[in-house]
């Protein structure tokens, strides 16, 4: 098999540092056969006929392992289990509340991509596994996150 393919093959200079770090980690660690798409944007029509935009930080595909959608959140990350709210503190910036859970965002992106693939191929049972994940490259202390499994 061939070495991993990255599309595009480098990160734009204005990419967030967290996404650049993940890109470099993927380049250094993935084996042959992987295709990695970064900063993927799409538009689709939802079940109500309205157009929706989507964006995934990374989509990874391997013919033997399947499809993985990754959401990257840089800076400090906090989860409040009492309210279900997520917060980020980007380097050098103020803490702000996220509009939704990074896990919900990754899951939503995955299912949007699966819907698009099913429509384009006409195949309901796609012949590969799929999943989603979240990466917090700047988080070194998991206190408050390790015992939570928020969705």
C-alpha cells in the first residue's frame, strides 16, 4: 500500500495552531493506506429541504479500517456537568461558551457525511465502519473531564 495521502498536503498558514499540531501528529503516526482530508466544507439539503453548511476539521479514511471524523478544539477546554455546557479558553483570549458539545459537533458532522455518501452512491449499507472523535491537543490536565462522558 501507499504512504498516507493528505488533502491538502499542508495546512494553510492561517490554520489554528491546534489543527496544525494534529496535522503534524497524523503525518508522523499514520501508516500506509490512509487518506486524510483537512478542513472539509460541504453544503447539503436537510430533511426539511433547507440548505445547511457543515465543516469537519479532519476526515480520515482507510479501506480496511473505515471512516473517522475528528473535531479539534484548541486552548483550554472545560465541561460543566451541572449545566452540560462546554467552554474554551483559546491561548491569549477570553473564556467563551461553546454553542454545542464538541462530541455532538463531531457526531453531527459524521452523520452529515454518511448521508451525503449514501445519496451520492445510492448505497444504504456503506461497506466500511465509521465513527467520530474529538481531540483536545492543548489539554494536559483531564481533571473534570476524565469522569465525564458527555454527549
